[in-house]
C-alpha cells in the first residue's frame, strides 16, 4: 500500500520553521558554561533532564528519539519506518558486541526499532532469538569471527551490513540514491582519514563499502596514488563540489567531516521542497544530524575550555 507522506512532511515543515538558526548557534558558542544548558533548552526539550554539561549526549539522543518516534506515529510500523529506523539497530548491535569484546558497557542510542535491552542481551549471550531478521543475519555473519576480529573490523562489517540492508529496503529510487551517497560519504571519509594518518598500508580492499555511486574498487586503486589524483577523480563524480567545501590535501582532520556534511546538503537540499515522497524526511534527518554535530562541537569545546575563535570556526564550517 502506498504511503501518504504529506502529513509527515507538513509536521516537519512546522518543526523546521522553529528550529535554531545560525544566530542562535553562534550565541550558544559565546555562552558561558553556567548558561549553556539553559540556552540549549530553548530549542531542545530533551535537555530538560540534563543537569551537567558532560551529560549533553543524553539530550541530543532524546531529541533524535523524538524525531523517530514521530515517524513511527505518523507512518505506522511498516516498511518505510523500518527503513528510517533500522540503521540505528545495526549501529547498536555492533556497539554492544564491541562492548562485550572490550569488557565495557556501551551507550546504545534509543531510536532504533529494537529495544536496546534486547540488543545488549543478544550481544552478551550470543542468543539472537529476540532480534529482528536483519540483526539475526548480522549476528550470524559475525558469529564465526567476533572472538578474533579487531573492533575496527567489526565496525566495517556492521557498516557494510547496514548499508546493504538499507539499499535493499529503500522505498524509492531517490531513497536508494540517498543511501548510495551516504555510502560514498563513509568511503570518502575513510579514504581521507587513512591517507592523512598513514595507518593503513598495502591492500585496502576490505575497508570500502560497496553500493555507492563510486565503486569500491576505485577507492582501492586510488589509495596508493597522489591525493591530487583522488581530488581530480572526484571532479567527475556526484562529489565534484567537495573541494570547494574545503576538502583538500592540506585540510585539518576535523574539516573532513564538515566538508562532507556541507557537500551532502548540496546534493540533497533540493528534496526539502517536495511533499509526496520520503526525501523530505531524509533531508530532515540530515538536518537534525548536522545540528547535533554543532551541539557536540559547542559542548565539547566548552567542557575542554577551547578558545572561542576555534569553536566559532568549527561551527561556521558546519553551517556553511
């Protein structure tokens, strides 16, 4: 049965009209620590239960959870809601498995479809009975190797499984294109970070996620070439505008993700004016995630007593 997105989009339009703007975020950058939480509560109800700066992640998670709960209430519990929410289940399961490996208790996000208690229990006991089919398949894929794999390898396996599932579950061709672009974004980020740190030598075939608009083999073949060759190649892809966003050989590490975020907005921003498909919902997720990164930048900067000029530069880059 076709999904009617018009009410969901109308609700999001109203939410977006009331969301914080550039001036508000810059005011938060300048707010002293004692006033920051009160200021953030102007726009983020999830921060009502946050009493200390270092607990800011709980407020961000509550805000994201309210968004995905809205999707469920408006769209029901069908395939589209699964597409929108299941990605968090993959992330949670990998976090839980890594926690078991490292003897640590991970913090799982509360906006997947599967209860975090069930995810943690399955990771701890090895019994996937309470998990949905897609997580049972991930559980089985990891079962043979989880005791000997490094946590980073589990991250890669989880990302491949998540994006492969979302490609298959996408409710439209435009949604599939959004998934492909998110895969590209993950691969480009990995490429830049690995080249910048030099941590990975030789064969990188196991690093890249298949299914993006850029073939995984392209990243592998370009990895040993000069970085300028990679930038030149990007000019022939959907990501041709990325260098103009500050993505270049001499960029600082923190600029990798901000440049990718800005380029992703360039690629998806046109969908915000639509009413009758899933794309405005995906654009709104991008917007919420971008704003969450801005809040993290502000809170971590204030907690670590970073200079205001540095915080301003980081926030302006995210808002560009």
